[in-house]
């Protein structure tokens, strides 16, 4: 048992040594980005047919500066089709990307 624990610790340390993190905290916190994205989406679509699916931080087309990406998925029971994606920059401005989203983490 001690060998298994020791091997696990060694593997964990090796993985941690090879990871690029820790990452700096974004200027705009995630709860605020979700709030901004939800307000923006409410003005454009009826959110009762959607639910918030994913929230992640990324860079658009390898550009400098990170942005929050908030994805709203259609409720299958409503018969609504298509996702609604909102991008929030670190200044708190929301926009809807045109022609899909190509993101690099």
C-alpha cells in the first residue's frame, strides 16, 4: 500500500512540474461575466427556451486578451434549435460572435 501511495505522489508531482499553470486570475470574475452575458441574451432571445450550458475562458483566433464565452443551449422539450453564444471581454462588454466561434484555450 505504501508503494502505491508513493508512486501516486511521484506521478502527481511529475504532472504538476510539467503543467503550465498556475494561471493569473482574469480581470473580470466569472459570476460578473455570467450576469453580463445573461442580460445580453435576455435582450435578444427568450431565455425560457434555453439553459446555460457552458462557461469558459479563451482567446479568439489566438488573439491577445482573454474573453469569457457563455453558451446557452436550447431546451430539448421546447423544440428550439441552435445554441446562443455570448462573448464577454474583460471590460464587461458583451457581443454575439458572427459565423460561429473558433477558440483556443
